[in-house]
C-alpha cells in the first residue's frame, strides 16, 4: 500500500491518516430551532416577571380598584398604599434587616473563603468528610432547632438583639458559601499559585491579590445569595425578636390586619421590602451569571 494514501490499515481495521485534517463539526442550529428557543426563553422570563409586575401595578391603585374582580388594569393611579406603609414607621425594621444581612454576609465571606481554599487548592485531610459535615448542617429544619436556640438566647440575654440574628444568619449561610466558593476555587490554575510562591508571596497575599481577583464573580454570586437568604429570613426573626430588633419581613407580616381592604397596601409594602434585593441582583447580574456558570463546563 502506498504511503501517500489517505487511509492505512492495521490488523484489518481502517485507521484515519493522522496527517489528514479533521472535518469541522457543524454546531449551528437551524433558524427555526433558534427562534423556538428564543421564544421559550422569553416565555420563561415573562412567567417569572409577571407576578412582580402585577404586584407593582397593584401597589399604585386604590384599595377599591385593587380589590375588583377581575382586577382593573387601567384604574387611576394612587400613592395611598405607599403613604400607609411609610406612615407605619418601617425604617427601624428596614435598618435592622440591612444591618443583619450586610454584616452576616461579610462575616460569611471572611470565614468561607479560607475554608474553601483549604478544601480545594490545599486540601486538608479527610476534606470530603468536612464537606459532608457542612452539608449535613442544612439537613436539620430550622423549626426543629428553634426551641433550644430560643432557650439559649433567653439564658444569655440575647433575645430581641440584632447581633443574635447576625450570628445565626452567618452560621446558616456559611455551608452554602463554602460549597459555592470551593467549586470556584477548584478552577484556579495551579500555575498561578506556583508563580506566587516563587515570588515569595505569603498565604494572605496570595489569597488577597492572586486568587480573589480570579474568583471575584464567584465571590459576588455567593455574597448575593447569602444576602438574599438573610434578607428574606422570617422564622428566626419572628421568634427571637420583638420591638427592637424586628426585621422587614416581620414588620411586613404585622403590617396589615384582616379588617377592611388591604391588597394595595400589601403590594406597596412588599415592593418596598423587595427593593434592596432587586437592586442588589440588578447591580450584580453580570457577575452573578458569570459566577454561577464557573465550573459548569470543563
């Protein structure tokens, strides 16, 4: 057989010539399938956005217009719901929620980042057992541990104290942040760490100036998720706080009574309470998408 032929045979099997250029694989979808996927994506987006848009629209209606069946879309706009909400004094609960969410998120990142480093880039002994322990802490429902937490807080005089919520929110979100950051840190090239060691960088310098900028999208994603979980938490805040350290969700549950019309007030209050989360998600949407996609494709 000639050496210039396009194919060779070994043991009766046909083998492609290694010098032959591979054929390009066509990954382009047909225009019809592309249009269908686009329409499906827009439909899913509208399904998620429609309840929020409906809540915002209802919040600008009067109570009698909001309570009509079917609802009146083109009713006159009004700010009565927002006036009722702000007249009720929501600023202390909003400040408590902001304090507990921001401080606990910062503490979570400070604790989770070195822990994720030890479990990914420089694995400790039995690191899989450590990860399982972190995961097992999320298996216990909060309602199952609320009684001992309440008794402990009562014993140490921490009831109705914002620092108790900060500690609980930190411990609640720490396992999630460790798992997320570990998956991001696992994608850091080893060559970067070796170069930092050759240059004589310390561990803290490596974490702060080498690793952190690379995984910043993942850090932003973990921070946003921890902030949302802390801001939306209701059960612990409802049981462990009162008039001093009550958060925005607790204020929202007691804002409206069952007497009279209240739909527009509820929508206005819900929209105001949701604004910090919506603003944070909108501001960090690029890093959130990039961070959540890190490690998904090898």
